[in-house]
């Protein structure tokens, strides 16, 4: 297997400056959930602590963010839906679809996560790499949320970027194990946006929404087959579209011990994925915003470790290629 994606993209201006990599976070992301809830909310705090304790990030590289302005949310989501989340008025069916209890803190957490993703995208354009230590809520639709996704942070960030740069070309690269159906629905008719998703074909969500390019894997795909599908298809998409920015929903639910992902990738396979994709983006001077996406490992701390590894790879490769 080739050591890099065979890209032909040239010369997008990129500044990888000053040895720092801005990562956006907030204590508001640390939402308490009922005991036994399957969403590992602690992974955000634990992965952040791992990055700091391991010396991968310096404290000044982690930037505390505030809530996004509501007008940004309204560009993508229906006002009635926003009010339901803010007031906690989802009915039982809507709460089951969302998968999260609608509490007073859920709205605050969700709009803060949106802001972290938005700022990571702006940082990527300015400095080459920007990181949201959360994000990737790709199952949120205009008028409802599902699959633990309240507001679609990627779509909101893209509309904000387009407001400032109408002709910017943005590619969403989604390598989480489950298709980003909400993202595909919200951005599917915009020729300035390319949505790429590689995911298990027969899994949640049961009804897929067509992306610009969907790569469906078999259930319980092994690492070698998955990586071959990913590298070949994404290389062609990058060459064809030529993005000014990539928003990468990395995902940790590809691991063989994940509760929901239905893939069979090893730790080494996921590290290989991260090395090749981030190397391709950074070496070819394509600004990249890195988001977490899903991850529900049966060993809760291992999910945080996988996310930590992805950010560590981004930091190392950004330093290696700085000045190219």
C-alpha cells in the first residue's frame, strides 16, 4: 500500500506558524448524563487531559470558547427546533431520536460545541491546522436532532465561512463509522461544498442521505480493505474538487472494540489512517480543521486515547512540514 495519497493538488497558500496549534475547548462540553448512558461524555475532558499531561499540547494552545451567537445557529436550523432545545420541550419521541436527555445544560453545551468547530475552521485557514476537541455532530438535520447530534456544527461553520468568503471551496471528509446523514442533507445542494463519507453501508442511520461521494464498506470491514477504499477514493475526490479547506470528522468508532461502529480496525490501522490523511492535507498545503466525531469503545478511556492520538499526529505532522 502506498505511503501517501497520490495527490496532484498544488500551492494552496498555507501558514503553519510559530510552533503552536490552536485547539478549541470549553468546560461546558462536560455534560453530566444518567448513569449507564452509552454516550461517553467524559472522553472530551479525558482526551484533553491526556494531551496536556503527555506534553503534546501546551496549556496556551487550548483555548476556552464561549457559546455561538444564536443567529449563526439560525442560518442552518429552524427557529422552532432551536427553541425546543433551549426550553427543553422535545417530546418523548424526539428525545429518543436524539438519544440525549434535554436538560438546561444541553443547549449551552451544544452551542458552545458549534463555536469551537467554527473557530477551529477559521484557525485552519489562518494557520494550516485548527482543532476542535469535540465536534462532528453530523446527524443533526434542519428541524430535528438524532444520534447524539443536536446542532450540525459543520454546516453552521460552513455557512459562517461562506458569509465571509462566498466562493470558498470546502470539503467535508467524514471517516466516522456511521454516515453523516444530517450533513449530507443540509449541504447537498451547494456546489461549493463536497461531502465525502466512508461508512458501514448496512448500519445506523438506516436511511442514508446521498453525499457528494459515499463509500460504503461491508459490515465488520477489516483494516486493510478499509484503508485501501479510503485512500484511493479520497485521493481522487481531492484531486477533482481542489478544496480551499478540509473539515475532517475523524471518528474513533472505527475501532474493533467499539460498541456501535461495526468495523474491525486495530489501533495501528487507525494510526495509519491518521498519518496518511493528515500528511496528505498538510503536505499539500490544504488547511484542515480536525474534529472528533463518534467513538464508543467498550473501554471508555480507550476512546479518549484514540482521539488523543489523532490530535498528537496532527501536531507532529504540522511541525514536520512547517516551512514547506
